[in-house]
């Protein structure tokens, strides 16, 4: 499963833009994903923190319960063509 952890009350334009960008990348690749808004689902924060080793920044992409990265990492993986392979290996594409 592909899970995008986000927030509906992003405090900065950078965070809002990063969430929008990661969604766009996933949609462009045709990847089905679950978006978990931590404002609406605060009980899922502990699972996110456990899988990411305590990383709190949003957005975060997790695949198969494994932390893949934040918005910058996802963009870098997309730019170098590795993101689709990571998602395909997880059986999500």
C-alpha cells in the first residue's frame, strides 16, 4: 500500500506546495494511494513516526509500511527515474 501522510492545515506555502507536488507525481505515475491527513487522523501519527524513525516533517511517502522519503526525496527519486521502480517493486503500480 502507498500512503501519503499530509496535513490539511499546512502552516506555510512551502508545505502546501510540497503536498500538492507529491500528489501530482503519484497521479502522473498512475499510482493509487491513501492520503492520511494527520489533522483528521491523529491516531496514525505514531505509526508514521515509527516507520520514519521519528521524522516529523510532512508530507511523507510510505510504501508497504516503509518510509520512502519527504517531498524533496520523492522529487529527486522521480527526477532520476527511480520512484516508479520503488513503487513497482512494492506492487503498487
